[in-house]
C-alpha cells in the first residue's frame, strides 16, 4: 500500500492556505542511521514520549513510512489525530502530516544533514494551514517547545542504543562473579553490576533476591531504570515490552528473552555470587 496523501513528498500538495509558523534546528549526537531507525520506529511514541502521547495505533507501515492513530497525553488525552509520516530518502528528509485531528493539513518537515559519524544536523519546519499570523506564531512556539523535548528524549535513546551496539554482545562469564556480603548487598539494592561485559540488575522481589540482564533484547533499551511490578515483570521504557524477571521470558506474548538468567548463590558465610549455569 502507498501513503494516503497524494504527492506525499511534495510540500503542501493539497494547496492549503499554509504558513511557515516556526523553524527549529539543532545538532543531534547520533548518526543518520540511528535517526532513520528512530523515525521508522512508531512503537516508541507512547513509551519514550509518554508525556506527549498516550497511545499510538498503527494502521500501516512500509518502506515509505507509516500511518497511525495517536492520542495526546495529560489534558490532551482525548485529542485524536491520524498522522502519516512519509520518508523522502533521496532528499534526506521526511514529513509528518496530520490527516485528521484538531488541525488537519499540518506538515512538519525534517531534513537531516550528516556532520560527523555520530553527529547529524536536523532542520525542522512547521507548516500550519488556516491560521492568522498571530495564531501561527503562537502555535509555532508551542510546537518548537514540544519538539525540543521530543528530540531531547530521542537523542538520549539513540546515544544509549549506539553505545550498546558499539559494546557488542557478550557471553556470560564462565566463573562465578563475587558480589560480597549478603547484608551489604541487600542494603545496596536495587543495584546494577557489570559481569563479563553484561549489565545485570539485582533486586529484592517479595523477599527473594533476583538477578536479570539489564538490556531489552528488542533494541537494547536499559532495564535498570524500571521497577518490577507485583507479578515480577519489568517493562521496557522505550517500547513497553514486558519480561518476567525470574524466567527472562516475554510476559506479553512477543516470544523474546532477556538471555541467560544468572542464579544467586549464597554460601555458608553469607557471601554472594552470580553464577550462570
């Protein structure tokens, strides 16, 4: 299937009375590859950007981009929009259009310019229809504020993901990893430790010590900033994927696994170690 919008890579293809309400430019500490990955990733909107989106229901996703029904967050939670994002790779840009919602016809164009291997310039234009100059100026200022926060959140995610990719995959260490005295360990919980290059989160859940790899297997999101729920599950902060911390298996039917789960061994002297069996 193709985008619903005709001539989707042209500006204002519907010939609306459009105003350039605002522009926004900044350097992002991420490669174009990470940014294009992020642009195509509609799933992260209500999770990484929970302050701005409460829901994102995909209608279609393909090489050209994606279209989804989104809802705002907080006071705007009832605000429904149909958004179509179209990628124009030859010109290294993409557009996000509101097909239906509070102000249909809005076009937000973003151009990417590589600067260094892990630095990219983004230039954003906010084109709004049917508004007076004063109205467009006020709406443009709000959109710049919103996009500053969205890019702050996206940049942090992309930096973290790139660092994980650069570190590569690690296999569990063959020998036990010593964690010290049991009482001292309990006093420090929850805590994240490095074991053979693997980040392991250690928590007290229901009075029992639990340890699990602290990276989501989907796109390597950090899992050491989330708290297990009453069922002993953690939720990925980027995409909402859920995992059981005891088995390491998906708790939402996605068929993923955190990887080998280390056992916590406590010897007769109350010395604690992590052991992969």
